[in-house]
């Protein structure tokens, strides 16, 4: 019995040693394979490098250029972001005299909606989705042909109001694309009712890049309607513009600004004033909504793209700037900055020019410029940002408009002095402001 157990133990020991030997042999084989694979990779890499060098020398001898240097230069250039020059950008808007309203009633930047979906509160009879675009902040609504898009805004606008938004148009210079219509009107009917649902009263702005639905030149066409949907005013001819051609590249929005003051209507595309009509609006025009409608020409949707974002509607006073003299202070959200930056956006020029005019007309007045932010982000960061933005405004007023710097002092309050609810987009926009106080 004992002898049988001894024999069994010896058999198990032999089997164990056999498996240990096999395992060791297998491991050695794997190591040898890995060395061989690594050696092959290095050899291939050397061959490829040699081939690349030979081809580079051949190309250089053919056209006299060093492709390897060009490639390196291109890489270096792309890895270093181009710094924006806010001052030169502002100067390009030197003829821009738009001043946005001081009481914001509607803002839409789609920050609360999901990418890849239609904004939750918007309505359409077609399709659309939110996307991000390279080099641009925020989300953008991509709009497709043969579709209407209604914003959730339902507030009745007064006789003095402003509307702004950013529009991107992408298309080839020799390509025919559909028009896009912008409506600031009173809404009747549903999105499925088509254009007739948007023409009760207010403004229709027809933007026609590359001739749109058949013309040969970029153009804009304006129509205004009275309270019954009848045409109230339409200029005889389409207004030709080069804005679409000049900005037909990715990442360059067209800033559309509309300013109604009683019967007077003014409209800008970027710094270019397209219309200034003293009697362009009916007194019965009571718009309540901002909507968009993309036409059709039978081509492929993939040949062009329309994107919209940064919508804002505000109540405008007859003369905002007089408040600084009569009331001793004036606050504006019309001085706009790059996100988390003190870089002033070009479309701020009209507001800066307005406040500069007040200071030039009243040379004894001194002002304190105070920056304010919304509550997003860190408290200390917002405080620093607000101070830097106030200092940037002072610098711009001194350098661009020759206002004596000794007449201006600056400060920042960060998020500590809100004037509206930071839980709402309109409130945040109202809180992102610059305040001028007479000293």
C-alpha cells in the first residue's frame, strides 16, 4: 500500500515537471517571437524612413522646394493657435452704429439642449440638429432645406426693440443654394402651415447667398407686414451684398442685427448697414417670435449648410446713452466678449462709439467702468474676469476713441451684483454687463 502511494507521488511529480518544462519552453518561444517582431518593425521603419528621404530629395530636385520643411512648417503653424486681435477686429466695424436694447427678454444659445437633437422647445416641420463647429464656441442649430424653424419666444415686442443672431452659410462659390428667410413676426398657425404661419405682422428678411433661388448675385430682400398680414413696405429692388461671398468659409459667422424704433427700421449684416428706413414699419406690427425658413432648389442637402446661434431679443429705449447724464449710470450687455476672455467682440463697436460720444460731448464728466459676470464658474475667476473686462473697455475707449484715460477708473464685481435670475438664460445674459457710473 505504501509502495503504491510512493509510485503515485512520483508519477505526479514527473507530470508536474513536464508541464513546467513545457510552460518554460512556451514562454521562451513567446519571448523569441516578440524579439523577432520588434526587430522586423524597426527594420521596416528604417526602410520607410530611407524611402521617404529619397522621395523628398527627388521632389526637391524636381520643383526646387523642400517638402520636409514645408511639412514641418505646416505642423508648427497648426499647433500654434492664431491670437485674435480684438482691436483690429473692432476697427473693421467702424461704421457699425447698432446699439442693442438694454432689457433682454429672450436669449437662445442652446446651452441646455443635447447635441445631435433638435432643441427641445423649438418646433419644425422638417429636420434639424444641434452641432458643434470647429473654432467656435457653443452649439449651433443646423437647418435643412424645405423646413421651417420656430423659436419658443412668445413675448410681444414693443415699438422699440432689437434682435440679433449669428448665421453661418457654407457653400461653394459657384453653387446654387436655397434662400433662408428670417421672420420677426407675430405667429399664427403651426410650423406645418409653412410661410403663411409667419406673416401676420412684422419683418421678413430674405437672405440669398450666391443668388439663392435663381439670381446670379448675393442679395438681401426685405418685406414688412402690417397687423393683418398685408405687405406694408418692400423696396423696389433686391439689395446686393458681398457679405455671403466674403464670409463663405467655415467658422466665420455673419452677425445679423435688427433695430426697430417706432416706424424706423435698420438692419445690418456684420458692419454693413443694409437698410435704414424711416417709414419701414407699420404701427400695427406687433411681432412675438423669431423664426427661420429654408427654401428648396432640388439640390442635395450635403452641398451646403446653414447654422444659427446666439439669438437675442431686447427692449430698446429711445436713447440709452442719455441715462448716464440724466440718471448718473448706464449698464449695457451690448459690449460682448469672447468666452472666458477680456477680448472685445467687433459687434460691440456701436455701443462703445455711443458711450464715447457721450463722454466727448461732456468733457468734464468722469466715469467708473464696472464689469459684471453671470454665476457660471468659480467666484474668484469671475471676479478677476470682470476686472479685466472693465480694463479692456477703458483701454479701447482711450485708444480707439481718444477718451482721456484719466477720466476713467475701472473695477469688477464678478457675480456678486446680479440684476436678473442666473437660473435663466435671459437672466445670465442680463448679468453679463458693463456698467458706467458718473463720478
